[in-house]
């Protein structure tokens, strides 16, 4: 073995290979983002060095003139992004550039749809990182050295992005990393000052380190050489920390372009809030409300990114977990504190009283932004609500302190509005009729099921508005929101309805019929009772006052959870013709069949499931055959009451 081992060839992880192929196809039309990704890595590496140098002995004396250089050589077809940041040693290079180390990338791969346009949009938002270099490069060479290791610890990595890469030891004087791309022929048009400047300004204008654009080779010795040299020294981005500047110096465009650099979101933010808090503790806060949801927002409740913590302009960490509650995980922004120690750790942050204060402000300001959007309404709000409404609802469940405030922002479909119009709880309160003291709701799988639910009949008749809840989370929401502004929320499917005091007590005949149906249904139901809920339908299922609704049972079952044994009550509408007919029917097979059918229909009408669907179908068919074969079926609904075995055909 020699002292300087020759280059070693290694294979990529299978996943890297897959990602590379996908990316090159999906991003072809969005090729410019590679530069954003490489500059953002360079900036991260510089941040890391600055941060580590605060605490690590070996790094303290280091050259900290951190800057990023983008150099290009049109005649050679090459572009290099160099930083003077933390760098990587051999193990880190293998880990970072040869495998997909990050779980985020893995999830991203899993969620690719194969639809090139959708995927490209997602990749754009997601930030694909280093590998995006292969969108434009036929070959990529990385040279790097960790800032705290000697020049001999340099590493060179090379790959053409196919199945493998090579890695070898080199001597590298400069700390940090240089990434050189040999561009494919068709992408060499990128190699001119005007193009590159435009791309860097567009995506990376607010990177906190100076970015210099340097042209190499070509006709540097011609008459323009002085201008040329001058241009090569210029910093082309705006390195000032935008959030630290006074608000009156900033235009909307500044905020928007900062957002683009911060998030990579191709769409402009909906709105933002910028505050400088002075006093015993001072900090700056810049919060953005995005227009669209990043792809993994709903799935990924726990690993949150989006709020960066700076201390005196030094990037410390992504502190979304400390500063944002889950239900605001779509917010983006920056917090910069002057009063936290620079060497702060996650553990310290966890119980820092200052951070708790900042967190409270972040929540308040975020809700201000959302509330304003909701009050303005219109298309912007509708879009926001579609993208983030279900997430915001988690707040009612999780944040007791803000419960009522968040509830006030929520919007629901309602019988008081048609189509896609939604209403707020305050709208609802404002429309309540005299004497109404309850906010009524109905939850169901879809608006269609909700709107045709038999449970709404009694309310429609009395002109009482009912909120229609169809999000999966709504059942949990209402189980935490038992009242709003002192008015209780109640499900229309639950317990006894006392809509009008003077409703007549059911008569003996009605009670008798209910008793017979109960007997026919046996243990399947709790009780059967005549009620006032219905006008057009013969029967409906009623949950216990304190019990679980059918919808909740279903959700739990879908989530694989145990559902407590419970028997719903069955409310019948004795004035319905079907029930009048049944009242005249002798007990027997047909009465039993009809009772079963009524009960099963009621379950179906609520989008519920039948215990034995095949038996239901047989019952329906049996009755259909009887009806069709009865000689005067159309004229004699009741005449056939005793014809139980006159046509014994069975299904
Ligand atoms: P991400 O930056 O999102 O983590 P990348 O694929 O861009 O993903 O990079 C993977 C890892 O490689 C980074 O997390 C970082 O550790 C390392 N890396 C990439 N570029 C550099 C660089 N210029 N300097 C130091 N480390 C780098």
C-alpha cells in the first residue's frame, strides 16, 4: 500500500441513482435551480463554520473571511461554486454525497408521482440539493477540506452521475469546498455574466455571505480587461440581513424576494409581518404566510422546518420546533434575538423563558395574519383555507389558550349557505333565531352525504341553520370545542332534540309500534323511539347524548383503533306512510324484514356501514319480488298486509 492511495471507485446507493435519473428528467425545464442549491449549500457550510468557530478551540483563529465565489469559464464549459466554509472529510463526503442521508429526501422520493410536471413543481419547492448539479453537468468534481483539518486531509470526489463515483485524497490549501461542473453542451449558454447574475439575484440575493461572480479565461487581455477585472471583484447579492432593517426602508418587492431565497417557493407569499421588539429583551421577527403547501406538510407533523433562529445575525438553527406550534407549521420566517447566548444548545432553547415569549408573539402575529386574511375573504383566503385549513384546526385541539380565537377563524359549510360558500361561527351566532341557544352541527364523510342527511329535516322545517362538517379532523375538533362564546356546540344526531317545547308527546299507538320494531331488531339497537327529527324520512340513527357519534366510530375504526361496543338508538317518524303501513301489518317475517330495512337504510343514509350487506340485499330483493308479483301492488299498499305467504318467492 502506498501513502497516497489511488482514486477509489464506489457505487452510489441505489436511491441516489434513482433520484438522479428522476431529477434530470423532471427538472430539465427548471435547470437554473441547481445554482440556488449549490449556493445554498455553500452558505450553510459558511454558517456552520461561523457557528462552530464560536465554540471550538481549533477553529477560533481561522480565516473567517467567508464568501462564496461563482466562477465560470465559457471556453472550457465549466462552472465552479467555492466556499470557505466548514468543508468535509472523507467519511462526510461518502455519507453526504454517496447516500441519501436525509430522511426528507427519502420521503420526497416516495412521494414522486411520475407526472413530470407535478414532480418538477415539487422538486422546486423541496430543494433537491447537491445532486441537482447533474441537471446541467456531464461531470461534477468536488474538492473539499474540513476547516479544522490539515491541507493533506483534502478529498476529491468525481462522478458523471451514472452508477458510481470516485474518491481520492488530495492536498488542498484552502478550507471549504469547490464544486466544479462540466456543463453538457446544451447548457453552456448559461455561462455568461448576464445570465448568471440574473439567476443569482433571483434566487440567492439575500444569502448572508457575499457572492462574487468571476469570469475565467476568454479574452481577459483585450481592451476591456480593466472593466473585466473590476467586474470580477463585485459582490452581486444584497448581503444585509433584511429582517434587521427598519420597515420603512423596505418595499414589498424586498420582502418577496427575501421569501423566495428563504423558502425556494416559486410562488409569492400571501402576506407577511415584520416586527422589531425592543425592551428588556429585544428581537426581530419576520413571518410569512405562504400561498401553497410544501408537499410533506400534512404527513410530516413532527419534523418541522420553516422558522430560522439567528442570534445577532448568526444563523443558529432551524427552530420551528421551539417557536412554532404544530398547527402553524406552514408559517415561514426568521427570528433574530440579541439576548440569547451564541453557544445556545437545543436543550437550553427548550426551556428558555425568552424563547417562550418569542413563541407567544409568533403565535399571536401568525394568527393576526391569518385572521386578517379570513376577514378579507375572497380567492386568496379560499386558497389558503384549502391548503392549510385542516392544519389550523389542529390548533383548537392542541392550544387551549388560543382555542376560541382559532375557532373564530375557522370556516364551515352550512345549511345557511349554498354551494361552496362557508360561514364562520360568528356568522352563525349572528343569524341565530330568538330562543336558539345551541350551535348545531352535523358531521359526515362528504358534503353530499351531509346535505341529504335525514337529521337535517327537523332543522330545515324550523329554519335552524346547521354547520356541515366534512373534514376528517372535524370530529376531533368538535369533541374539544364544546362551546363558542358561551354557546354550546351540539350534534344534530345526538340525544333527544328539544327544538320546540310544545311538540306533542308520542301517542300510545306510536309507542306500541316503536316497541314492536325494537323487538324485531333485538340487540342491534339501544332503544327505538318516536321522535320529531324527521319529516320526509322514515327513520334515523341517534347517538347517545354523551356517546360516540357514528362518524367518530368510523374514523376510529379506519385508524385501526378499538371502538367501544355501543348501541345506537333508532328514532322513527310515525307519520311516514311506510310506518303507518307497518303499524297495520301483523308481526311476522315481513314486519321483521321491514324493520331491518328501515334500520339499515338509516345507517346507509349517514354513510355508515352495514354489518351484513349481503343479507340487506336479499331482504330488499325479497320485498321487491313480493311487490312486483302481487297482482295489484300499485293500488294496495296496505291490502297486502296479510299476504305474507301468498307469494313465497325468495331472493
Ligand atoms: P442538504 O444541503 O439539503 O442537506 P444536499 O444534497 O445539498 O442536501 O447536501 C448533502 C450534504 O452534503 C449537506 O447536508 C452537507 O452536509 C454536505 N454538503 C453539501 N455541500 C457542501 C458544501 N459546500 N460544504 C460542506 N458540506 C456540504
